[in-house]
């Protein structure tokens, strides 16, 4: 594509838009997903859906580039599960939610805190898992305790074939040894997620570096 300035005023940092999506800043990405009057669940789910429907799974050489939702959605259009979990957490954080890493074996997700408990939403593979009430989105700890919540779902996305072997394999990623103390719905210790992490207690999440990347990256992009 070639751009030409036919006017008399210098153009600085021109931005191409399709007129449908405003992805120039984290604030604009969040604002485009949430609507007035939404509940916290609706806001968190809308942000998750915004992220999942505008990227696909692939890797890039520069991981730091892929931690920025603005670059992922505007420049690359793809990222891996670890990078995606940081981007999604950054969007939730910008919307005022507390966030926590989901530490699975060989896979990464993020959790969002609302309605007094944690909820895991996979921004890379795409699923959410419901508790046995078929209404509440489960947390990482819920899934560690009850693998059938995973096996009855489509862990690789609703469009993929439902195969028993795949369901068993994905359920095996959720183990007690990888879960974070902060993800326990009975221990909502994140009264202030940002303050808790800055105070140095991020080690409770089981992945200090990744937690720092989530909060620090979100703060930098929100400015």
C-alpha cells in the first residue's frame, strides 16, 4: 500500500482504520468491547471475546512485541498462549479488574476476578468452562479439582472435533502442583491485585516474572 499526502499540512503518525475497530490504544480496545450497563461478567467476557476473535495462534521472534495488545491486534494478528494471556490480562487490568496467571502444564491462560471469585478464560484456545450449575465460569482451581468440567467441553474450541483423547490430554494440564494460591475461589486474596503484586507477594501466583509482565505491561500501555 502506498500513501501520499496531497495537502499542505504534514501528517505525523498516520493511522489506517477500517472504520469498524478502534485498536490504537488499550483504552480504545476496551471501550470498543464494553457497553454501559454491563455486569462485571459481561464486561470481562466481552473483553475476552474481543481478544479471541481478532488473533490466531502463531509465534513471533520478539516476545516483548507480543505482550502489547495494540501491536498484536494491529500489526501481527497472532501470538502464542503465553503472550496472549498477558495481552488479555492487560485488557482486563485496564478495565479495572484484578487478574492472575493461570499456570497449566505446557499452556498459559489468565484469570479475572469478579463476583467474589476467579474465572479462567482461555484467550488462545478459546474455551471457557462452566461449573456444574452450567452458568458460572470456573476458575483454575475448580478445574484442577474436577477434570470432568474440561472433558465435557471443547477445550480446543467449539469448531474442533470433540475427541476423547484430546479432552483427556487437555484435562491433564490442570494439576495441583501448578496452580496458584491466589486462584483458589475460597481464597480471594487479591483485594487489590496490583498492590499485592507490587508488594512482592506475586510469588504466590507461581510465576513471578509472568505476573510482573502482566501488571507492568498493562500499566505502561494504559498511559
